[in-house]
C-alpha cells in the first residue's frame, strides 16, 4: 500500500510541475495563438462553393433567380444564359485541347498486341467522348443564335415557355418538359 501512495504522489507532483512551469505555459499560449491564426487563415483562404451551380456544364455561375413580376426571357435572363452557354462552351474547348495533347503525347507503338489494343481502345473512347462534345458545341452555338433572335426559351413544338429551371438543368433544351416526355414515349414505342 505505501508503494502505491508514493507513485500516486509522484504522478501528482509531476503533473503539478508540468502545469506550473513558465516554459510550459508559454509553449501552450504560443500553440493556442498559432492554432487560432491557422483557423483564421483557413477561413480567409477557403472560397465559398457556388451552391446550386449548373452541374452539367461545370459552371461556377449560380442559378438565375427571377425577380418578382419579371418577364420571361428578359434581358437579364438572356445575359445569364448567354454567360452559362459561353462558359460551358469554353470548358468543352479546354477538354478537347487536353484530349488532343494527350493523343499527341501518347503516340507510342507497343510491341505487345494486348498493350496496343488497350491503347487503341482508350483512344477510341476519348474520341467518341470528344465527338459527343463536338455535337454539344453545335447545340450550344444554336442556343446562342436563338438568344440573339429572341427564340431561346420557347418550345419548338408547342411554343410554350420551357421554364427557367429546365433551362438551368439543360441550357440547350429546345422542347418543354411535356413535349420532351411525349417524344421519349414515341421513341420507346418505335424502338421497342
């Protein structure tokens, strides 16, 4: 029993000496200050995320919020969608440049037929993706032309408003949700 009491007393005195030494109190204060500075620095350097940004075009432009009693496809809406489409188009061009550079840099011929086939399959996949993006770029250009001629945002089949939310989801949409649904049903029936 006396040995246990001695070790407990020794532990308590060590704790007391650690807490009360001037060097440890200065070190603790210095670490608290640096931690506080790091927290402040993190708050300053981090940028707020663009909430609700259009996901399909990798845009950092926030969705359009219509003002009260604002006319559909007003000048502000047209400017917003023009900016979204141009930003999306620029992103696609950047991806095409990256693919072109990648294809140029990876122009190696492998002796092993499996490696060569693997590389060709990778290139074919990238080229298919870029082909789709080229078609999408054409649709973006058509949408930008429609904005110029005040035809953007209206359904091509029935002439009804497509809607801001639908255009935010798919800025190149040409049909309202009802006409698009009917079109998809007809396509399913024809293709089976």
